[in-house]
C-alpha cells in the first residue's frame, strides 16, 4: 500500500524521478510493516561449551554429530608430585593433576564414539589413539547396560546408577597437565546410526517422543547427523517444519509434502461460497536471501553458512538455524530450495471453503480443477468454514546440489592435525663432562617417536642389574635423533674437515637440521652426540630427502672425545645435543647409583609394551680427559725423559699462553711401559717420567714394539690412555 501511495505522490511532485524515489521508499515501508517474521529453528548450540548443571536436557543424537555432552559424574582432582634435581642442582617439586569423569552424550542409544577434541585440539584421533594419557570406556546406552566399574568403586554398588538408555563415556585418570591443570572443554564425535539420515527419519524420531506412529521418509535431502535439542516434541517438529512440512494423511500416518500424492480437488470442494482471490507480497516482504546455518562434517563439524538468493526479494535475510550436519553442497541445495519456495509463494490463492476443507491440512499437495498443482500453506477458520491459502509446489530438494546447488565447499578449514605417535625410540649416550662448555656429563637420553604425533613417554629406571624399576619424571620433549648411514670423514680433531661428510637418517622426515657459520660452531652450535662416545659439530646440513641429511664442514672429537673417533661408524646412533630435547639421567637418580647392567624403560601413547634401553656404559663423565702431545726427549748419556700435556675440562682453549685450570684435586698419572712380554706400571706426580740409561737398555732388550700408555688418575677413575711409541 505504501508503495502505491508514495509512488503517486512522488510522481505528482517530481515527475518520473520523484515517482521512482517514492516507489523505493514505499517498498522499504511495506517491508518493515507487512513483512512476515522469519522462522528460525532451534538455535545452533556452541559445540565447545560443556555443561554440568542439573536439569540440563541431554540431546538425542541421530546419525553422526559432534556434541559437547554433559558431565554427570566426576571425582575430585588427584594430585601427582614429581621431584627433579639434586647432585649439585636444586631439587624442584612439580605438581600435576588428573581427574575421572563421566559425560552424557545422547539420550538414545549410539553405535560408537570416534574422535574427541579438547580445547578444539584432537585428544583422540581417528585411529582411536589418545594424544594425552587417559583411559576411556564407552557405554552405548543399551537398555541392560551395567554400571561403570569406576563409579561403582567410588560410590558403592547401591549408589552407582547404570544410566540405562543413556549413552555416556567415562574418562578415567585424565591427565590435566597439558591443559594447565584444569578440565578442558571437550567435544565428542558420536555415531548413532550407520546410514545417512532423511527428514523422515528425523521427524519419526521426534514423533516417537510422544506418538507411536511411522513417518514416510523424505530421501531427497541426505543429512550426516542431527541433534534433537528441544526438550519437547513440538519444539523439535518446529525445527523440521522450517525445512519440510509433515502432516497426517487419510490413514492417520505422518507423511512429508514431497512424498504425498496430490489430492484431486473438484468444484464441490473449492466452490460453494465465493471465488478465490490472489494475494501478492511486495518485494520488501520477501527475504533477499535464505541462509542455512548448520554443521559441516568436512570441517570437523564446525559451523558453516550457505546463502541462496531469493528472486525478487529485497527484505531482510532469513536465517534457518539447524542442529544438523550436512556437506556444503547439500546445505546450499537446501537454501536454494527454500529460496525458490519463498519466490513461488509470493503469489498465493486465498480460497474460502466449506467444512470439506477439513481433509486438506497444511502441507498437502492438491490439483485444482484446471490441473494446476498447488499445496496448502495455511488453513484458517473463517466463520462456519475455512479459508485456505494455496501456493505453487516448489521443486524437490536435491541433497547433492543437483540443478539447484552445484559445486560448493564449506570454506577454508585448518583442522586439528590427527598425528600418530608411532613407536618410541631411545638412545643412551655417555657424555664426558665439559665444564667450560656448560655441558653436564653423564648419561643423556634421547627419545622420540616414529610418528609426528609423539608427545612424550613415561620413564622408569632400574639403576643396576636386577634392581626393580622405579618411576621417574616423564620424558616430555622429543630429541632430533637418528642413525649414521654413511661415513666419509677422517678421524682427526685438530682442524676443520672441509672435504669429508657424514650421512644421517633422522627418525622422522619432519625433523630438521640447520647450518651454522664458524663463529657459531666455535660457540658450541650444532653439537651432536654419537653412540660410540664422540662429540662432533657440523657447519653444513643438506637435506637429501626422506629424512636423510648430509653433514659436512665438520669438527670432530669435540670436548675431549677425540679418543672415541675411531668408534664412530655406520650404524652408530646420533642425536643433536639440546638440553631441552634430551633428558639428563643423573639428575633423576644420581650418577653414583647407576651401573652397567641397569636399564631404562620408555612407554609412549603408541607403544604396545615398554621400550627398554640398556645401560651399557657408565662413568666416563667423571673421569679426566686423556693426556695429549706425548713426546720422547733423549739425552746424550742414553737416558730418556717422556713428556706429555694434561688437559682440563675447566678450559679447552689456550688463552694468553697460560696453563689451563686444574679440574682434579691432584696432578697424578699412571704410566704403563710395555715392551714384548715385559710391562711395568708407575704412578708419577707431574707430567713427565724419566728413565736412566740402564732402564732404557733393559726395555730395549725386552723387544719391540716399545710404548708408553699414559693415563691421568682422577678422583672418579683413570682417563683413557695416550699411547706413545718409544722410538
């Protein structure tokens, strides 16, 4: 009405231009005053919000959906103490917590539980593996399901409900450390039915809440899942009715409009009172678009919004919120089907009828006497009769998009990665102490998993042969580790090896190594541990593909490990030294408590059984470094003086030509002379040993070869030997 009035006024005042402006203003007024309110279904709940309030309705899950659930039972937090440090380091006590709880998932039986998310990140992957320690039991909601044993143990058999008919999950001893020692927001992928859903399935389940009858299904629109969140049957049916109207046919069965056979209507029914009138809505009364807001299974059941334009509509957008899961193409097809229905319903026939209209409920398809196919949109009481509002029948919805939808995706999605932990691998290195480099000596454990989802492992230690395993602080960080597969480098430690290289196969292809310049190398960068005992550094790291790397520009035998260079060979274990990625075993049990024959046991989330690592070397960390620069000084009278140079972990450089600091309480050396079958051991003070001419003659007479093995004696044992030929 406002459109006609303002168009006339505008034309009278401003001519054609004024009329156009008046029409535009009039359509806006009509749309604001006369536009019908859009029908919204049940509001889409936030999947990330978990409830534990009394009286909260528990949804009925159909198909496959992601739900937050309701906490129905929980224990108090259990506190765990972990102590670390000692042996020169401050002892630190850290605390972590775990909890056990039961979460209701569906008020009807389900088939299984798939993935589980915690704070939006995967806690349980598609293969059923957990990313954090927890034990899970699923109760499917059967009518005869027993009570959960944990709830029985905590509450007693007389006070432990079985929750029959309710599907729920029990998480036992759920480690809360990865979540800041608080219960995270959880959501669960629930599978309640094996086949795709139809609107008929959903309506039938809603009617089963209060009416024992069947519903003929609407197979055109296939849904992945649905949540009946409304606590009443009427609320659930209102949501479904926003998509497809269901009504009772002549037999009393509930059928959908798309499955109903058209009912022929003759003059006897349609006539009798007065002729039909045509009702046409203004463009402002039609929504400019229909928006479908639902869940997208391809996006971990996160929300999606698909929009379809309504031909001729200029009013406010109409959003249909559905507690449903469907792919993007099906959601778009649904929106376009509703948009076409809205456009077709712009013109309606309003037909006064007699009592015979009782057989024509809303939703029924009818064929008029002129052959026109229409459906009953509304039926109102008009005095002693009825007034029917008839609209043209829209096309059926197409679940795969069809001619209406076409190709459509749900937008860009960055899902939580479902990474498998793989099997745990461990390598144990006996590392010499290097005070000047800040490297604590002793046994260092490198551990990681063969899968990128490895997030740590429980650690237990048997320090000596035959001793019981004792739990230690878990290994949480992963080392960059692998194995030597090729060795083309000379065993010399005095200079850079610029020509040789070492090939290393890392445990996983996602592990990385980086380059370092000479200044960084001399500052300690790219220090590596080799299973035979050598420490080396590399300046260049070239990826060869598949986790294989070529290391070159090498510094061998670092920090006093040159005596172990000859033991570095193909097959030796390898780890990049990083105090964050490696675990220092003496910090846990004390170096003096460890002995050859003990073992470590690691158990990660992907391990079927603990992985053991033998303690086959202990003590090198505290022994002094072997002497160097041995030389023989012959005198004119035939006597011999043997000289050597001690080393110290208190300093590996020769700054200002000064002697390095002492790292042992006394300067003592054990010199073993060997010639033929003759051997003699001497304990000397200082860094030289003198033999007179008579001793020299005696050793020469014993036969060749003649050599001296020189070891420094320290508080924790002797160093490795410097072998000096006597020539």
